[in-house]
């Protein structure tokens, strides 16, 4: 594996090869976790050996197959997972086969497993499969299967990188165009204000003020469309964002908001249920505050 990774142009970091810089002020395993957090790609091969217990563990009887404890290898994986480092997980085919047996006999401690030295390996695999992302798993039987899979996976990772760079260039170009349009808009605005301000009987000033108000209202509406509470209310009740604004402006308390929204939903009896749901929910209150801030209204009590 070390030769394969190095030949691809990557730098392999393996504790057994002395690649990890150990901090004399920390337990050895802490340096391993730090190195895992600093890696760009993390590859873990799960075979029949669970590994050494972490430094925080009390006395562990490793000879007891069913003894539960955390291993250094598992915590290295946890460290990389927390940092959202791309993970590539390989499981020995015979271990995976016994894991299927374990799933059907979780509470049965009379079974003797031939290919693993600890029940913790199966619990570790459990955790991996429960992740909803960043958990690509490959069963392997021969070493070349590992190489072929990793080569294909990393080629795909490189392709994604190229596409991301291309998208970033497109976004940068679009940002420049928007900036240019913004500057052009400011120039046109100044021209129009100069021309309109010379209109007799103060009609020009009135028109400028009306347009400024219209633009402020438009910006406010656009912000509300991105505010979670306002958008959810609009979609649920199938009303316009302007109608949501009216509901908030007509409500001074959370209770009034729940009642008026229930009327829009044409479910009068739902007002109390909504209020009971909202009154102690900090997340909902925070979302409502976002709306009242946009509308420059007092916070709902």
C-alpha cells in the first residue's frame, strides 16, 4: 500500500513506518489523531484485528472477545471523520461475511468468530454503515482489488477538483459582470436623478423618492424569500410573500401571529396548536425574529 500510494505521487503517512511526528508532551495515540486530522485523504483497511486501546482506557482485558473499548485505529478514523476528510474504507471479505452473521446474532455471545479478534470490529463497521455520507466501502479479497478501487476513486476525486475549479472561474467571471452592472446602474441612477430633479413643481423629487421606496421594498421582499420562516409560511399556506408581510405587520405577539396564520390556513382551531408549538421553540422564535428584523418590526412576544 505504501509503494502504491507513493508511486501515485502522494505522500503516505503510516505510524508503523515512523512517519508521524510524536509530541513528547502527549500520549502516543494523541499524535496519531492529530496526524489523521491533518491528512488530505484517509484510507482505513478493516481486517481481523481491532487494535490497541486508546490511552484514556482503563484496564482492558483484550483477551475477552466481548470486552467493549475504543481502539487507536477507530479513533484515528473518528478524527478524520470529524474534519470531513475524504474517507476510503476497505473491509476484508471474510470479516464482512462474519459481520453479516453478527447482525443476525447480536445478543448471542456463544458464537465463535473465526476471522476477528474482537466484537468491537463489528460495532465499528456498524458505525461506518450508519453514516449517511463520506463512507464509501469496498470489500476486498486480494491486494490488487484495493489498488484498482483506490485508483478509480482518486481519479474521480481529481475530476471533481477540475470541475470545481472550472465552476469557480465561471462564478468569478459572473461576479465581475454583476459588479460592472452595479456600477453602470449607479451611473444611470445619477443621470436620471439629475434630469428628474430639474422637473418643475417638485414632481421630480417626488418620483425619485417613490422609486427609492419601491427599490427598498423590492430588496426587503427578496430577503424575506430567503428567510426560512417566511418562505415556509408562504409555501404551506400557498400565499404570496406580500401576504406573509401583512400577517406579520398585523401581529404584535406570537399568539396573534398564530391566530392570523391559522385563519389564512382556514383552520381556526389550529391557532392554539401553532402557538403551543411555537412558544417554547427557540429555533422557531429565532426564525421569526429574522423576519421581524427584515421588516423593521418589534420582536414578537
